């Protein structure tokens, strides 16, 4: 049955029981002086084309205590301390094309029910958070409009959440602060504010970009940056971090991480374990830090620093600088580098190795014939073999022997 249809101004709060539907027409305003405007119980429905605006500063616009379905049209507006406050285990299904404005939060969901939000309108938490989730069993948010909070765009305290954004989500502190579930964020819009994924094995795709940092947190996370310059922090777990457009800074943190640069000049930093760092286009800087790292510069004039551990460094195309640091490091060179000049700094005689197995060299004698001492280090000319020039400091022609190379 239809519990009520409101077509004009009213100051009397309304209540809906299971199976009932409330309609607030475009011509109507519901503004009770001292209580929430609508309380919804059980499986009830509310259609808002007009205004819901309780007068008490502590009152929510709509409170739900069951499996509520709320539809707000383009002309509709719900205001209150929270525009919508959910309580209990029933969950919420919201389709919003209008305005949800809360002085504390746009939507505050408390309880173990599932929350589904489809927003093409505006959800504003002018004093705190656009959407706040606490103890929800799951949440699915599809946003093509705007979700904004003074502090947080979306804050999840417990739920495993799926967010698909083609609009804008913003927060003065963080655009997204998620909990320890396995979260999925597909962003084809814009996120203004730091993204914190926290625990769980999360998936994040950056799309048009994030206007500040992405912090993956603990768990084995997969993070793809967007088109903007971003800082992506893997923290704990075995993460895959991929830069997008812009000049990105990627840091794996703890765990065995894989970091891939993007189209511009990126910075990739490994942690204490065995990481894989791959540059791409641009002049990239790769720092392995601890562990036995695999490092690939790819295109551009790259800087590769192995740090501690037994690292493998491959500069790729361009004029690269390679430094192994401590440990027994291997420097890999391949044909096809043309007129590139690569520099190896701090080579340790009979500890580190030059991996030249891709070249047609019959033995150490062939290599020594291509080498000479210079003021910039041992000069090895591989241009006739399809490579470039190697300049190796810490090694002289007299020292060069089979213990320094892999052929």
C-alpha cells in the first residue's frame, strides 16, 4: 500500500512500515521542527522529487531500520545532520540523481546489511564525510556524479567495498579511506585527495587519476596508476604497482613487489625483499634497496641502483647508469642498443659480473680485444657486435678476466 503522498509543505514527520511507499512530489517540502523527516522500517520505499529538510540541527533527513529503497530524482533534495542514516541489518538500495546534503555526512550507514549506491547526482558531507560505512557486510558504489566530504569522500570502517567511479570523489584529508576487506576500485573519473586502501588484497585502477598519493596498505595489492603524476605506496604484502601517465613515484615497501613505470620519468623503489622493478618510457630511477632484485630500465636514460643484495641490473635502451651496491651483482647488456653509452659504477673485481652472453664472443680474449683503459673507467666497445659502449669504473684491463664476465 501507499503510506503517503506529499504534494505541499508539511511539518509532520512520516514513518513507513514494511511494504509501504512514500512519495514526496516535486511541489512538496517535508520539514518537521524537531525530528527526522522520514523513518523507514522493514522493506519500505521512498521516492523523493521535492525537498526533505528537518529543521533540528541534530536530525537526520531519512533514517532507515530495514531493507530500505530510496530514489531521489534530479529535482529531489534530502538534508539533515546526515541526509540518510541507516541502522540495523537490512541494508540500503539508493538511486540518487538529486542532492544529499548532510552537515555531518551525506550517507552514514551503521549495521551489517549490504549497501548499494548508484549516484549521478551530488552527495555532500559538508562537516565530515560524503559516505560513511560502519559494519556493513558489503558495499557497492557506482558514481557518475559527485561525492564529497570536508574530511573524507568515502570512509569504510569494515565493509569489503566495490567502487566504480566515472565522476568525482573528493575529501579534504582523503578521497577514499577503506577497511581491511578485499576492495575493488575502478576509477575512470577523478579522485581529489589521498587514497588509502588499508588491509586485504585490493585492486585499484587509476583511470583519469588521483590528485595525490595512493597507499595500498597491507595485503597483496594490485594498483594501476592513472594519467596524472602520482605517488603509489605498496606498504606490506606482495604488491603489483604500475605507473600510468605523469611522473610517478612507486615504492613497494615490505614484501616481494613488482613495480612498473609508465610513460614519463618515474621513480621506482623496492623494499627489503626480492623485488622486480621495470622502467618503461622516460628517464627512470630504480632503487632496489635490500634483497636480490631484478631491475630493468627499458627505454630512456635510466639510473639503476641495486642497493644491498645480489641484484641483476639491465639498463635497456638509452644511456644508462648502473650501480650494483653491495652484494654479487650482475649487469646485463643486450644487442640492439646502437650508439648507447652505458656506465657501470663501483664494479667489484671478481665479485660482480658483466653478462654479455647475448653477444657473439668466443671467450675472454675476444672481450679483452674490445676493451681499453680510459679516464672514465674500462672502455668496452661492443658496437661491431650490435651493442653500444660500456664504461666500467672499478675495473681495469689488467684485472679483466673470466671471473668478471658471463660469456
